[in-house]
C-alpha cells in the first residue's frame, strides 16, 4: 500500500481571480477539496510546500492527508495547473477518498533488472519502454505507490504486456476486462542489428541499377541509328 503524506492547508474565504492573484503574490496556491458527502471547500497551501511535494512521484499517485488544524481529510490530487513558463503552481484540485469505494488512477511503473537480463546484455538490442504508468483500480487501503516490472528474464524479441504485470493483492487493471485489444505493450526488446546491416545492401542495389541499365540504353540508341 502507498504511504500517506501530510500536506498542511488553510481555509480561504476570498473567491475569484483577483483573490487568487493576491494569494499567489503572498506565496500561496489556491486549491479546492471536493467529493464525498461534504461540500466543496476552498483552501490555500504555501507554494514552497506544494512545489517541494510536486517534485516527488508520490504527490501524483498517493493518498494525501490534508491537515487543517486538527481536521485531517484523505484526498487524491486530481488536477494541477502550472504557469506556462514560470516555476509556479497556479491551482490544485483534490478529491476526498472514501475508504469503501474503489479508486481509479494512474500509478508509475518502476523497471528493475533490465541491465542483467539476457536482452540487456545482448549488443544491438534496443529495449523500449512503451508505458511509464498504468491505470489501476483498487480500494484506498490497497493503493500501491508504484508497480514493479521485473525484467530479469527479458529476452530478445520478448514483449511484456499489461496482463504480464504482477499486481499487488486487491489491485486490477480495468482495461483488461475489455479484451486482448486493451492488453497494451509495456516493454519491447527488439533486435536492431538486422535493419542496420540491410541498409547498405539496399543502397548498393540502388547504385547498381543505373550502371546495369547503361549498356542496354547504349545498345538501344545504336539500333535507332541503324
């Protein structure tokens, strides 16, 4: 299960664009908490705390404890708006978590042992990571911070699909319910050496074609003069 992480917040009463601009100038990020049986609540968080948290993978895929005085609400980050070119977080949306309701969200994939795999130790092989995260469904108590992908047995020509992932207990990938066409490739180990060797041969054939055609063209021209 993913760890919970504490984020200290304050309630805000001012609404509107002008109030949000004032908050940002004062070093805070406007945010909202919604969901569950409670009404949405407008809050503010110190920008330095938000910026520090946003540099960590867990901020996007873990249950967060928003603390307001003695009150703690468990939430997930659902949206984050950034400034288009400045290192500024503009707004955050948090959704309350119900411990009895399944969550759907994307969690990162952590790839292990690629270097020691047969494919990783073979020259001329490219190992492509087609996915870096995957959408899962589970109860909050079962939420993993990430899913490990062990590549120690990966061989040349292998393809690891989402159905091959070893999921923690209580966790599933919803897309797999809809058939094999939703069983996406996660990792592909591809031999590239054959394509590189074929290229010079093709160029040689292309260069030889005009040379082979030249005697035939000369003979045809000679016949025309006759």
